[in-house]
C-alpha cells in the first residue's frame, strides 16, 4: 500500500511537479505539430496560454504604459483560473508573515527552508507585549533579533566519529532533528544527520573526509558558480582529487548529455570512481535535471551527493527521490523568511555508505555544530520587566484620559493609534534587518565540548524555560503540500518570464529586447528561479550588481551570480564572442613570488528566486521595476536623485 507521500508524488509527476522524472519528455517543436501524448499536450497548452497572459498588449516600450496591478491580476486569474486554489498560501502569508506586506519589501534573493514564522518570532519577543493592545499586527521591534530560537555551537569532532558514535544529544536537538527528517521525507533508519554551520561547511566537511586517495574523482553538475561547491573543489584538489564538470549547451543551458555520459561512464563499473555532486535544479536559471543521472552514476560506481539546497518546499516528496537514494544529501535551513536568513546546514549520510569514512585520518572537522535552545541575557529580561512596568503606568494614564474623553465626548481611539504609530517610527524595518544580519555571526560560539546547560543558568535562561520547539515555517509548507506549492510557483515564474520578455526598447529597428533570459523560458517544467540581464537602448549590458543595487533601493531584493561551463556550438560562435566574459581567479599554488591566475569564461547575471510565500504582487513589482530601464536616462536620474538626498551614490 502506497503512503500518502508516494501517492501525492505520483500525482505530482503526472502533472509535471516532479523535476524531470525522465531524461527527456518530447516537447512540441512548432505551433502546427500535433502533441504526441496527453502530458505533452497539457504542457503545450500551458505554454500557449502563458504567452497570452499579457493581453491586450504583447510588447511594452514605455514603463508608464504597463497595465496597473489590478488589471494585471484580473488577466492573470483569467489565464490561470487554478491559481485561486492556492489562496491558502496567501492566507498564511497575511496571518503569519505580515511583515512581507507591511514593509512593502519583495524578497527574491534567497531560497531554502524557513523554520519559523514571523508571527511566531514576535510572540516570543520579550517586548512583544508593547503592541498587545493594538488590533493590528505588532510592529518590528529593535531587539527581535535577540530571540533566535536556538544557538549554534561548534564541536571539535570529525565526521567519522560524529556519524558512528554521535554524542550527547539534548532533548531540544533531538526534537529538531526528528522534525527536519520528517520534513525532508528522509527515514532515520536509512540516514544519519550532521548539523553544520552552513551550506558551505557541509560541502567542505564532505570534501575533508571523503577518501579521494581511493576514489580520486569529483564530478560536479552546476551551470553557475557556487561558493560552497568552489570550496569543496579547492579542498578536493588539495587532497589529490581530479575535478571535472558537466557542460551546458547555449542558449538553452541544457546539460550536454553525451559529454556527461562519457564522464560518468566507465569500463570497470565495480571500481569506485569518486564523488558525483548533483543538484536537481539550477539555483539561478531554474533549469531542471533528471533523477536518472543519479541512477546512472550509481550504476557506474560513483558515490552520489545530492545538493537539495535549491529545491523548493516539499520537493523532497517527489517520486524520484524515493527510488534513487543518494549516498549524501545537503540542504540548509534559515530562521525566518524575509527577516533573518541565518541558520544552519544539514549533511545527511546514508548509513549503508557511512563506512566510506572508516579510514579517514582527519583529527577534527571544522563546521560540525550542535543546536541548543536560544537564551536571553538576564539583563534583557530585566529591561523587559521595566518596559512592562512602564507600560502598566502608561495604561493607567490612558484610562484616566479615557474617563476625561468620555466626559468631553472625545474618543480615545485616535490617541491609541498615535502611540502605536510612534512605536513603528522608532523602529525602522530596514534598521532591524541590518541588526539581525549582524547578530547572526555572534550566535555561533566555538565550543570544544558539548555545551553544559548549567553554565548558562546563572546569566541566561531559555525562552519560557521550555525545551520544545515548534517549527511553524515547516508546518506551513507541510499544510500546503507538494502539488499546491509547485502549481503556484509554475504560474508565477512563467508569467514573470513572459512579462520580462515583453519589454522592448522604443524606436529600435528590430524591437531590441530590454531583458535577456538565460536558460529555460516559458516552460511547464521549469524551476522557480529566473536568470536574466538588462540591456540599454544601444544593446550594452547593464552591470548586474548595479541592477541589484537599484532594485534594493526600490525595496526589491535580488541576487546576482556567474553562469559558467557553457558550451557553444559553431552556430553560436559569433554570439559567444559578444556575450562571454573572462574573470580572473587566483589559485593558491604560487609561481615564484606570484600567485597563479586562472581565467574562467561565463556570464554575470541577475537572478530572482520564488518561494511558496511569493505572490503575484511580488512578481508584478519586479516587472514594473525592470521596465523603468526602458527610460534611457533612468540610471543617470537615480544616481543624481540619491546624490541630492545625500545618500551613497551609485557608480556607473
């Protein structure tokens, strides 16, 4: 009998929610060809439908000609009537993540799994009682970041001993481990979990401990530069590993299947080849890859490490992962979406593969951590008590005012609103964000031995004295489920791609596109990430870092990165010369007194990532922002505007 997860995953695979369960589904090549099967026909209709989602206009050459948000929402709902079935996500966002709307900030710059909700954070904040009398959501508070729910402590232990012998695990850590295993749909009977400081630590930890002296190869499949992967490659090279990478065909950025098959394949299938590092989808372009690459690698003697960091919520419940179990798996968890991205990483090790570390001679492995309940300094609690006393005095004064107001027939509701407004003004959301990012470093404390809870009791105390933990962020993803989350993301990301491609410079002879999309465009089975660049009216690319800065000043958070390992056929050789970039990187090996420089070719891009809390207004606002580059003087105007306001100027 199939479990509910497997049954839902099976439905998801049919509807295309699974990231490419097969090596390749046939796709329609032109508008006159007849779709060969039901699944392809459905995808074909979806592509045609999306192309018409901006009616009545197809192209826009003036940012002021864009339809208003209300009109765009109406058209969007008509084109995708099933989108209304995902309104549960909007309700969760409104009730539990109201800061995303109240701050008017669009978060499209990071992905991962959010442990807690913003509402949950506010309810645990010592000063949350300040806003308890208000019927509106509590404002951002300056010391909210002092309640991180957990602290992270380094451990002096190597990976081998941590997996085989573990250590003293607190009740708190045990509960959060079980909750994460459940969320990731991974059985504790099959896998062990190791907490790491972050994603990069997990990658490097595996590179430090893997026996490259026996299995000397490492093969990666990334169309973009990944900091964690680069750290792993550098460590692996030091330990004698031979590094190779998959290549991606221009312009689709699909895997060069023939070349990768040769790299994976081997005449001697019994001999272990090394480590095959594989993501199911690109963090930047949204390109998705088949599960069968994992199967092919395993059949040819590779240990498979699945990078699940780029996967969306509930993607681990797809059918493929129940069939092809990787030897190692890496993912990351952050605290609160749109508020505090600090957190930790997880390295899952398949128990049947753990023996690979038996002959590891690493004394200690940097990056392994333990999780302990969050603690609050007694001083903060005393300050909170003082605040409560002051609040009580304020309440008495308000009651007296209310009596006077009744006598003079004056309502007191206005004064209460003014008090709430003053609190909001005192705590700028942007200032709070900066403080929370800074505190994430101080939350990590190096500790040689497992933390002794007793040593904290004299100066600190756990929140409410409780050791239980409620991961409401994970609960929300669980309540929505794989199909709803995938369906919602599909509609939003494809609409965004179509909208960006509709922007064209005015007075250009050939309708010069403002935006170029890299990788999959309008496609039924694509990931919720878009890599793009903005070009001026002369066809010159605008620096992605500049686009990011301007977006940030419009309260839109984007990322930028570097696409690499791109393969150009002879057909695109001329195009290659015009778009490719060379970037120098320094190697650690020295030539005399100088470091050796390596030049890597690729393309720097802007990227936007959509999560299950992203809504239509978020993608519309990104489209509206990018359309402003249709004004040839937009960048220059912005530079002078911020200079006039005595802000940091933007170097162009």
